[in-house]
C-alpha cells in the first residue's frame, strides 16, 4: 500500500487506480492474444518436425 500511496494519493484513490490499470493490462494482453491468433500461419513447408526429431534420436542410439 505504501508504494501505491507514496505520491500522496488516498488509499481509496490508489486502490481504484491500481484496479483500473490492472484491467487495462488484462485487456491489452487479451487484444495481443487475439492479434496473434489472427496472424496468418503461412504455407506448410513440408517438414515433419516430429519425424525429424525421431530420426535424430534413432541416430543417437
């Protein structure tokens, strides 16, 4: 609480501001997630990553 009220704000005002800022951060994070999910993935390159890893592990044995 000391950190929030160090500028002379009342406890009530500091709590209100902290809650509003947390809500804004949460909304920005959600907007960023939505933007990432809307990004085009591009065309597949034909590489099967799981098969490549499996092959690499077989060579280690």
